[in-house]
C-alpha cells in the first residue's frame, strides 16, 4: 500500500516540476469534498473535486451538453433493446501509468452498485456489465432504458488493479465513519493529479501531462490549490486581497462589492438545484418534538399549514437579496417533468395556516428541532433562521440546530432527523432522479435520501417503470402522475431555486456550470 502511495505522489511531483512557471489557480468555496472515494457520496462539492481527477464515460460540459469522456460513442444495441454499447477511448492511462480498459469499467460499475455506494440508485436498471474486448462495454438493463447515459455523468471510473492492491475494492462506509485508502488517495484518468490532501484545509492538484485530452482542451490551469473557507466574510476577503482567484459562492450581500472591485468580476446563472425542507411523516412518534405518542407531521393539514407559513418572497428579498426564485416543486426548470403550473410558489397565508393547525388538533402548536447545514447552500443557516420566525406565527416553536454538512447529511440518510433542510440538483435532467432518491420508499437500492418516511407501493412501481419505458408520452404521463401525488401529499416544502454567483479575478475566463461543478480543463487564463 505504501509503495503505491509513493508512486502516485512521485508521479504528481514530477508533473508539477516540469513547468518553469505554473499557471496556478487558487480556488475556494464554503465546504470541502466529503471524501476522495468517487462512489461514496453523491454530493456536489465532492463531485466537483472528483471531476478534476477522475472521469466518467459520459459527461456534461459546462453548458450542460453531452460530451464523450472515457467513451467515444454509445448507443442501444441494434440487436437487443436491453443492451447499451459503449466504445471506449483507446490509449488512456491512469495517473500511475496503468492502461484504462473495459475491465476497469466493469469493476467501477459493479463497485458503484454495492451497498455502501451513494451512487447505486442511478444504476438500478443495470443487471449486468460485460466487457467485449479491451475497449467495448455492454450494459445489460432490465428493460430498454432510454436515459442510461444521463445516469453516468458523475459515475467515475477507477483502476481495478490499483483498488485491489490498496484494499479499496469496497466503497468507503462514510456514514459509519470509515476511512480507507481510496478516501484519502486517488488514481484517476483525469486532467489533474492529486499532490496533497488535508481535508477541510487544503488540496493541491497538478496538471496530468499524459492526459489523453492534452491537445483537445485549453488546460491553461496547470496547478490548482483548493481551500475550503466556510466563513463568508473571510472567503470574500481572500478574493478581494488576491489570495484566491476563484470562489464559487459569492455571498449575496457582497455581490456588488466584488463586482465593483477593479480586477474582479461576478458571473451569474440559474443553478440546477432546489432548496427545500423535509418532514418525517412516517414515524408513529417523533424524537425531536414535544408531542407525546403522536406525530404532528403525519397530518397532511400540518404539512399544508407549514407550507403556507413560509414567506418565500421575504426569503428572496431579504435573505437572498433577489438571488433566488421562489419554488413550488422540488424540481428545477431544467428538468423533464417540471411545469410552470406545478412550480407556482404557494402564497403565504397565516390565517389559513392557523385554521389548518386548529383543525388538525394543534391549535396550541408544538415544538420541533430543525436540522440545517451551515456550509453547503447559499445562506443556508440564514434561510433556516428565517423559517424559525415564520413557523412561530402558526404556533410551531422551532429549535434550530445548524451544523457543517459532514455532520448534517448523515442525519437524513440515517433517519436521525424529523425536520431538515436539503438541496437537490438533477444531473440527469430528468424527474426519475428526484423520485429514485427522494420519493421512493427507502430500500437497499432506492430512496436513500428520502428522510420523510413516505411510502406508497403504487408510486414505487411507477418510479421503477420509468427506467424501462421507451414510449416517451407514456413515460411523461407517469412522471406527471407521480408529481401530482408528491404535490398533493405536501411531501416536501419547496423554498427556492438557487442562483449561482461565481466570483473571480478578471484574468480567469469561464462560464457558469448549472451543476456548480467547475471543470478546470476548460478554463482559460489571460
């Protein structure tokens, strides 16, 4: 194990010293990657770092369009509608020099389907992955899957030999607190090589001079120094002073200050992400409330009252400084299944909300804990603080518990929260992704982020059918029916669609990626 680590670091250092003057990009954002294991967490900042080091077969470029990565072309088999064929890019090597072949794809997909993988919901329709020679892979699905490539854009390929040699065949159990070789070390095919890693402090990457795309992309950035800076004022100060060149999350209160500073600019775009609150409606009794022997959140009228109590316009104007768009559903406009009608935000109505609370038997209210991250979404803790005051107007006494995302997210996946904030992006641009993770009954392979306790066998069957329905009219009708149920049950409380504001030195040239995942191989330095 130590030998492999030293080889990896030596390769990285040799690459980093081959440039007389490295084009270094100092990158900062509020939170760090949760792990270097590419299959352990399905989380935006984690994928953003992984995208520099590892690669999928297919990716979306920074406009959201499909682009071949480790696959050059793909499509359904002409002989069998249940098979997708991917032809792999030849001549690709991992950072340690090992060849990338079809056996690495088979290994990576099988690994990502395993119990501890946070990516397995994306692969439910795949029943077999098989190599046809060194550079062709066949995906066998349990029915014709019209959107299989969309499910693979954050599914990173690992070197089978490296994983086997370093006891990393199994995915890191991050919820169980496990630390593995693959969670601290990397061996990808991507444009950048890991030089050093101090979680939550500093990560250094250097250009992979043997990258297969060395002549296909700008690759102006030859060194990346990544520093998580949770405090918003400190993060902005680092940009203003020139300590960092690029921050992904300019605080909304500092947008004008950054944009008006000589040598800096802010670029903005809608994000493929919705912020919302989840409620545990499935438990017979709640741990985090003061109601004995009952679950107030199990009553639809209480959930409806809470939805009516949220003043989304106030959050937009005061908390977000107009850098958000009030939401009525937990799907962004980018996504198949979104409609303007479903996304019309509910108007605040405190009188109607109090009437519903009275009708449900909670006219005197109740108390409950709200779990919230403080380093993941734009003004996440401030949004939660605003919600505390809004819920007080209908008698719900909310105790706010704000934590870093590394402590917050396991509360949801381990069923340890009754009322929580979550944000959800949709890299497949299809509602099936939302339903698989957030609506389906929590099982071994689906519903891993459904902390609501909601379960409905008919809806589950409809969700499963989406992965094999090739009649798009029928498929879209099913999606619409599922959304009708989600909305009718007030399964979640949508707050808003996020707007991305990237701040950077004016010598950095890029566009905003709707997934909030900068891919530095596309960046140009002037």
